[in-house]
């Protein structure tokens, strides 16, 4: 077992523990991880088991006690392309065919410490991904390097203050632009799309280079949305139309840009990740 302790400083007003505690400890750096820790009764406040209804007002002692997770003996060697980095945060290129995090050995999260510079700030922590990209998706991934930046960036995502855009290659005839709104997992979801280029294809009839802007963040949202209008993403083995599956090339979905105001320096950041070569082989005029 390992135990981590945090003494809450003076607060201006009470706050729910499940909001305050995001990023407080390395092992519960996301809101969902914190909820799981609360559900498993890993967290106490002043010696009393905490719940999702627990509030803190300042001065409390928060303890996280969690079973030891056996670490792999072999060191992961995975070179990542770092597109932006400072003491607070980083943005890296996530390759296709790798998990962002989880119980697997080969994950982006496990490779961050060897690819990023240690923060010089007092509340530095093990670098952690702030959001998720699907296993086959490539592109930009935002990383927090301090406890405060992890909490703040999570809140910015929740408040939709971080704008994301993607590119995909979609199959079939499409309207030049549109809005897709459907319920995903019983929650409203919304995506905007714009066709940037189209060309004839012997096998797929038409292939489109599509720019996508998700306005909500549901699981597999863009993949489900494009399939729902009859235009699945090329290479998608999970959401597709029969006989229109491309094998061996991976998913043609790329997280292209992140736009946000740096929460600590107030710098306006627009970070882009060049389209993969497989996109350019189809649309060679890009």
C-alpha cells in the first residue's frame, strides 16, 4: 500500500472534494480517476472516508491510500515528438496504434517522463495526459507537468476553453459543410465539419478530406458522427459500412490543432500538427 497526504490551505469558500482533488495526487490526476478512488474508498478527509458529496473548506487533511501497482521491470523506450513545452505543460504528437494511458506497459503516459524536461516549479509532478485520443488516432495531446496545471487544464476542457480541430478522410458523397447532433451514451453531442477536398476513388467512390470541430467530448464522437451521416472514416474497423473497410493503413483521423490561452502565462497558443504522410498520399495537393 502507498499513502499520500495533502493538507488543504485556507480557501475562500467551500468546494466539493471531487473538484478540488483533480490532479492533487499523481495516481488520481483526472476527474474520472478521482471518482473511482472515492468509490473504492481510497480517500479520507480527517480520517473519515470521503464520498462524492464531501466538501472541504480549508485545513483538512486529505489522505489517499492505494494498493501498490507493480511496475514493469523493463524500461519503456518510446521516442515522442514534443511540439511545445514549458514548466507548466507540454503538447506532444501521439502516434497511431498506442494507448494514451491505462494498464498496458506501452502507453504515452509511461513514455512522457523520458521525453519531457522536468519542471522547475515547486508543485511539479509526473507528467500526465489531460485528455484522451483513441488508440488508432494520431495527433496533438496536451500534457500537464504540475499539480496546479493538471487541475486547471482539466477544468478548461470541462468549460470548453480549449478548442480542438481534427482532420479525417471520410468515405462517400458529402455536403460541403454541416453540423451533426446526436445523443451519444444518452448525452447530447455536437460536431461541425467542412469538406476541404474531394476526389474520385475506384473502391470507395469518393474520398473527402474533412476538417472537424467537436463541440462536445463524447467517446468516439467524431467516428460515430461521421458514420451516422453515412460517411465513415477511412480505416475505421469499429464504425463503418460493410465492404468499405480499409485494412492495414490505420485510422485516417488526426488531431490537428489546439487553441487556448495559457492559464499561467496568458499567452495565446495555437499549436498545429502536420497531417500524416498517408493523408498526403491520397490528397497530394495538400
